C-alpha cells in the first residue's frame, strides 16, 4: 500500500516534534507499506533520519502561503496522489480535501478546532477569528467525507464527535509516542523534589505565544500569588520570543 502523508503545511515546533517521533516507529512497524511524506520545501536541507519505506517529497508554496495551501488541498495534492498511485491519503495538518477519490484519514491536533468557549474566541484578533471560522467549516465538510479522524486524547474525541456530529466509530484516539530518548531515560532514585531543595516551585510554561495558549491569564495568576504572599515561592518560566506579536510584547512588559 502507498500512503500519502501530507505534512506540507508544517511550520510550528510542536507538530514537527510529534512528526519526528511518529514516523520512525510507524515506518518500522508497517514495513510492507510505503509512506510518501509531503514536506514544505523549507525543510529540504534538514536531516530527518527516516526509515527506507518513508520517502520525502517537497512541496513549494507561493508567497501567499494560505491561498497556495488551499489550492493544493483542493486540487494540487489530489492530482499528485493520482500521479503517484496513492492508496490512502493521510492529512496531518487538520485540513484535508473535501472531495475524495481514495480513502482519506485526518490527523487532528489543533485544539482550537474543537474548543468553542467564548473567552478563548474573544481573545483572538479579527483576522484569526475569520480564519478559524473558515477552518472549522472546511474541517466539518472534510471530516464528513473522511474514512476516519484521529485525535490524541479522549477529550478531543468527545469534542469532535459533539461539535461536528460525527459517528463515534469514525473517531480514533491514538496517543502520541514518547520520544526515543525519553523512553531510554531511567527515573532518578530517591531524588529530592525542587520544593524540598529550595523551597520554591518552578513551573515551565512551554509554549510559543498564540492567543489560544492563554498566556493572557498570567497577570491574574501573578496578582493572586502576590495576594497569597507566594511570589518568592513560585517561579513561572516562559519560552517566548518577546517580539513575535504586539500582544506578546505587551504581556511581557506588564509582567
């Protein structure tokens, strides 16, 4: 079987880490299958260390990236799948083709596709809201025609079923694999916790700045820590660029 693994819109760090941890074991387990991996041309110079049955192809996008992506999803990649003799189309980037001539599986990983709480939507800029509305509409049409939708947690599965009214047996939960270097790590024996060592609690907020990551809650958290006289006992460490967006710069300034 020839499986088209569409990751042509790969950009964020989180999905790339997931992909790098998923492909090697997938290729080793499904040794009789051939995976045609579609990556953006910007990833051509990177080392991927793929099994022999995972073969990368690189997709070039125009300067208007989103329009180019929509063209590929609806027309270009379908033609490529036909040209390569693909038996199964696997979408890794949430949005796949609406019409299909071969079985299609969607791997959904963006949480904001299923989280509709008003406080999360209100914090998005206008253009992001418009973009999200289109993405949900496209996903809804694509998911109805897909053979299956794969998510990483039972919570995501229940939300997908409820929001998009999909049959429960169409949604599968496949938890992301642990990186190989983590699997090989041995748990420390009788190691005192950070709080025991220094009397402080260190929290790592490991996320790039996006509105749906809810960094905006931090000023309120800091105020509550002050109210409880805990500012010296709780340290929050952020992984932000500082100038990625105006709201990010403002947040860091306020903190």
